C-alpha cells in the first residue's frame, strides 16, 4: 500500500518517530512511518516522566494509557550507598493535576500503541522495513529514502521532508558525520527482569527507585512493570562495568551484592530471561536539521538514563519537529532554519538535565545537601525531574539555578 511519494517520510517507530508521524498525518500531510523491526519489538527505556502526558494527550492516547495494564508511576525515590532511603517524592505534591501520574511501560506494547495510533491518524505505517539510506540531491537536500522491504527487495520512496527518528542508529547523523561522543559519559548498563522483587505497598509501589552501590561506582534502577515483573538495571562507567574479569552474569551479581538498598528488595526474587547489555550510548549531534531533513529523539542525541528523560525528550522533540515540518510544508519553506527552529530551546532544556546528570555523577555531590542550602530552587529542581522544562521564562529560572549547582558541586568536592 506504499505510495511512490509522500510529503514526509519518518524513519523509526520509537516514541520520537511515532509522535512526529502522528502529528504530521493529523495535520493532513501524507506521511510514511518506516520501522526496521517487526512489531511488537523489545526496547529498553520503560520509565516515563510525568510530562509525557502532554504529547500523549495531543495524540489522543491518555484514556488508553489510563486503561492499559501499565503500572502507574506516582513517585521517584533515591537510596544512598549505605541503603538509606529518601522519602518518596510524590509528583502530585508538586502539581495536583492528573498529569502527575505517569506510567512504567513495557516498550514493546507502548511503542506498538504509538505505532497503531500513527496509522489511525492517517500515516502509512510499515514495519519490518529498513531505511538503507536517505537520498540527498546535488544541493544536499533530502528528497526521499531507499528501503529494504520485508521480502528483501529494494525500493525508493520520494518525499519533501525526511524526519530521522532512527534512535541510537542515528542514520543521518552517521551518514553526514554529525555524531559527537560525550567522552565523560561513557557508561554501560546491564539489566534483567525479575519476578517477586519486593515493592512498597500503596502509592510508592510503582516508583522508580534509584540506588547507589557502596562506592558509588555504579547505580541501579528498579522499575516495577506489570504482571509482577521488575526491571532491575545497573549503570556504571563502561570500563568499570565491562572491562573487568568475569562475564556479564558474574559482574551483574557482584554489583547487586554491593548495593545495600537493593539486596532486601531481591529476597526471594527470580530472574526471568537473559540479561541485556547496552554500552557507550550517550552522544550528541553538532547539526540537527538541514534542507528537507531534521533529527529527533535519540537520533538527535542521548545523555544518560538516570532521570528517565529519554522517552520524554523523544516525544517532545518529535512533537516540536512535527509542528515545524507542518508549518514549513504550509509555507513552502523546508530550510534547515525552519525545520530546526525548535532546536535551540530544546538543546537548552536538555542541557539543564545534562547539568543534573553531571551533578549525579560527581560522587561528593548530594541533592539532599543542595536542597538544604538552596531551598528556593526546590520547585525548579522538581520541574526538571518531572520534565517541565519548556515554558516561557524557564531559561531565566534554570540559568539562575545552574551556577548554584556548580557551586554546590565545587564545595562538596573540596570538603
Ligand atoms: C540502559 C538504558 C536505559 C534507559 N532507560 C530509560 C528509562 O527508564 N526511561 C526513558 O524515558 N528512557 C530510557 N532510556 C532511553 C530510551 O530508551 C530512549 O531515549 C528512547 O527509546 C528514544 O526514543 P526514539 O524514538 O528516539 O528511539 P527508539 O526508541 O530507539 O526508536 C528508534 C526506532 O528506529 C528503528 N530504526 C533504527 N534504524 C532504522 C532504519 N534504518 N530503518 C527503519 N527503522 C530504524 C529502531 O528499530 C527503533 O524502533 C534508556 C536508555 C538506555 C540505553
């Protein structure tokens, strides 16, 4: 059912690509969404940020999310390297609206929901089809894609715009040499799924819990999913985690053993399935849009999973890019400036989260200590943790908080 030409081709049906394709198709432009894998497909990145609510609402998916099997996430909690648990941070205490409840999602199901929604909103959606290349004309304007179809045959599809949501594969950024590694965030993750890991009762039962190991050389995520399954993952420097004696099973078990906050939650828990590994996944791009093309989601850049910001950034960048593409198609302006008009604000927002990531990895720094000496910033810090980043005046507020975080980091290091 694929046509020979579309207004827009979107590469990759993760949260970024599905959001973009949905909103562009909804605006009435012919859209092709192409996914390499066959749906449903496994993916890491299960914990959403509360502010995912707004793109989900725009796509008409909030009611379906509310009635889904996904575990409701109402809080986050941090556990120190000696096992001391912070009070849970309940999002509703910051904002009483229903957008303060979010979800822990099995990505196979969540991404399928988004993919199907893009179809309902008018996009042509194909899976098991790989974009082999983005076609650029003599003036480096994107003009379509070359596809490898499920039966192995090749096909070209023309388009006025190509939106790259290909995730960590970052197809266009690799082709054009735009990828920049973030050298100090060369992290790796090992994770698995567990039955009967111990959760809290009540509203904190769906919390994402972040737990440090004894020497703070690594940390664990504890993400409760549906059917009593919990995703438990360990993150540390790539060299620390993966370049030492022992196989992945042994290293993962050793890290659990030195995580005092996690051990009691794993009494009687049984692993389901194999372990998964991701390495050196943080990077950035030095250009985010060109004539007829734009990058979104992980294809634009990825910082670190600590604050569960990946899916949120994917959906927001997908949404902002879609608005720019729709405006560009309506005004016949498909320049880099038009398609990337949202990128500066987006980069600034991601930059503030990146500041928090750097603070987290400064072993001596503690958010508790920062809050105690800077109570005026509590609300702003919370805004960042729920993803409330893109609003009028946010820049001024966060620019004020940045130096306070830097100062607190310096003081902590010098004690
Ligand atoms: C260890 C780890 C833990 C994480 N935990 C969290 C978390 O708890 N919460 C959170 O929000 N985020 C988390 N993330 C980040 C999250 O996984 C990503 O940020 C998010 O999936 C990005 O969405 P996306 O749509 O940009 O890319 P993806 O979700 O990766 O989707 C890209 C899609 O493009 C497809 N594709 C790739 N190449 C092609 C091609 N050539 N042709 C066609 N299709 C193609 C892929 O198959 C894929 O389906 C984590 C990341 C890591 C590494």
